[in-house]
């Protein structure tokens, strides 16, 4: 049941008037939002609708058991990908208020930015990417995977500023001063950037909105010290191990480091058409990232299970590729990927009521297998691998 036109039009008008009052001159207004396929307008802002669609997606639900920094850990307090995206969303919304940017746009980008992460985080992504190249479909990048899952697999029809912000996030690339890209925000340019990324010609694309730029920067703020907190809980290191030069500028607690980064960001970005740190804080941030890289992300104990993970990826790829070729419709690649997503879409788009009418079904077997593996949670991945090869067992307590 839809709202009467007079009420709907009044709400839209009031929403636009509210935008004019609270958004700064560099913010992206709701009224400019464009979708690839036109839809009826409802009472929500277009970016609020996008955030709702992301939250209700199957891909978002899988955040609950996807690796952030540590995998195979017997702990109920270390963060997984679900907590990370919530932290990014919360911090980015608070900063958007202060900087007079569009909070709804920031929230949608933040909630969707890591949808494409594969089991076992960046380590798993490197393994899956290698398999993709081996099978002739190019590299896999989780930022591409995020919009691919939302737009092509789950057919969410998100707005262009949201998918641009998701595609162009990069929490591992750090910039002291970040202007929105000068590339015009169009669907044609968006598709062109995707193609360049997949061909390996453009690995560092930038958001076209200040909101996307903000999320890109906050992505780093949300994990840089929280990963240290998790490592401390596991006994790998302590905050006091951080270089003294970093402690002096940023602090030596999770709360203190986050506060230092956010305060500096506000001071250097307010009333500006860019997002920036001071040189002193940025240098400390890059030094802290190097510390994390050497002491956490490349820690020898963390890397111990990678050989067995790589073996499991190969086994799963071969199994489900063969199931697709032989059209084994009882296989989980049909039941838990193709048909599951089709059924989800069917509740919104009843005209797509069979695999023959589901556009994604026309993708090559290699792409469908890639996406099935990329979409798995850590636990589901390991359950399927163990069903195929019972020797694939690794106990968390033998890692950390």
C-alpha cells in the first residue's frame, strides 16, 4: 500500500527543504541521486533506501562471520567484518554531521563497502584472485565484488553516488589530502572504471563525492587501532609496543588514537572541499599502519594456515566448477547461491521467476564459482571444504 500522492509530495518537498538547511555547499544533495533503472519514489531519501536495501541483502547478513584481521580464533570479542562496517558507518555519520555532508549517503556507502570481502579477509582475497587469474577471468578485488554482489547478483539498483563510493573505497591506501575525483559522476564513467580495475590498468580510483572521500578515510580510522586491540586480547602485542613517535602524537589506546585522528580530520577538513589530515598526524598514521603490517597482518603465526586455506580454495573451485558444467542442480552452488539469490530477488521482482530469466545465470561458470566462493562466510567455507576432504582440519588454538 503506497502513500497518497499529496502526502508523498509533501514529504519529499520537506525533505528537500531540510537538505537545503543542513547540508553544506560541498555536500551531495539527495535530489541529484540517480539509479540505473527508474523506480517509483517513496517517502525515504534515495540514499536511505539504498542503506535499507544493503542491510536487508543476503550479502550483508554474511558479514557476521567474515574475517576482519584474524581468522580461526576462539574468541567472542575480536571484531569480524560486521562490527567493522558498523564502526565505519557510525564514525562517518558523526563526521558528516560536523562537516555538513550528506549523512544518508555516507551511511549507505559505509554499510556496503566491504560486501565483496571473501572468507579469510585480504589473505583469502589474494588466494581467490590467483585462482581467478589462473582460470582466465582476471584478478578479484573486493571493492568491485561489493557492487557486483549488490547490483548484479542481488539486483538492488542502488544509486550512482553509493556504488561509486563503494567501488572507490580503499582503506589500505592512505592520502593526507583527498579531493573528490575530477572524473564526472556518470554511469558510463563508472562502468569504464570497473573495466580498468578488472584489467589491472587502474588499481586506485577515487570517489566523485566528498561523502565517498570521507568514508574512504574513515575506513582506515575504524580499523587501525581496533586491530591492535584485538591483537592485544590475543597476546600478540600491546599498545605500549607502538613506536613512541606514534604514541606521542596519536596516543596509546584504541579510544585515544581514534579521537586523535578524528579531531585532526575535523580541524583540517571543516568548511573545505576536501578531506585532510595535518602532516604531523598523517605521518604518524602511516607509521602506525607500517607497524600493524609487520606486527599483525604479516605476523608469522597469522600466516600459518594459509597453505591449507589455499588448498581448500582450490578444492572448492574444482568441485563447484564441475557441478556447474554437469548441471548438478542439487549442488550447493545452485541451492545456496543461484537459487537462493533468485528467490530473494523474486520477492521484489516477481517477473524474474526462474534461472532462465535471472540475468546473472548467463555469467560464465568461472565467474559464478568465483562469486560463490567470495560470498561465503569463513565457517561455511570450512564446512564445505571439510565435506570434500576430511583432512582439511585446523584448530584455532594451534595458530595463536
